[in-house]
C-alpha cells in the first residue's frame, strides 16, 4: 500500500512540473504575440510581461483537449496613459490578441485561422 501512495505522489508531482513548464512556454509565446501587436500599432508594451487571468479547457483544431489561457497586458502610446489588452492562447497557438489603437477602437489580431 505504501508503494502505491508513493507512486501516486510521484505521478502527481510530475504532472505539476509538466503543467508548470508548459505554462511558462505558453506565457512566453503570449508575450511575444503581445509585443508584436504593440509594435504594429506603434505602442510600447509596459513591464515586458503578461499576466494570466483565466484558465479553461478547449478543443484545438484537431479536436484534442488543450488549455485555453487568457492573458492581460498593459501598453502605452505616450508613456503616460496605461491601456489594457488581452491575448488568448489555445494550447500553444495564439487565438486572439485584442488591443486598442490610439483612436480607441479595438483591433483584433489572429495569428492563425481556426
């Protein structure tokens, strides 16, 4: 019985390490997508970071279950006013980056159509 508990604990720890490492990789991809979106509209990505706001399950283009992560980020045009944008990642694919232009209209950029 003790061996089963140890094995279960090791498997749970391995899954947590895998999830943590995968989350770091996806966060980096989201950060890159947000930086590109900011450059396209001549904005500056503030703090060079994104923050996870939501985590849920979704299906990828092949019907497999993947994590869908929503990240928030802040950017500025003039260095004074902080604006917020968001990036949605489906697995390791950029689903949508939503960002406002200087005139206040929201622009949606999609990396790959689904």
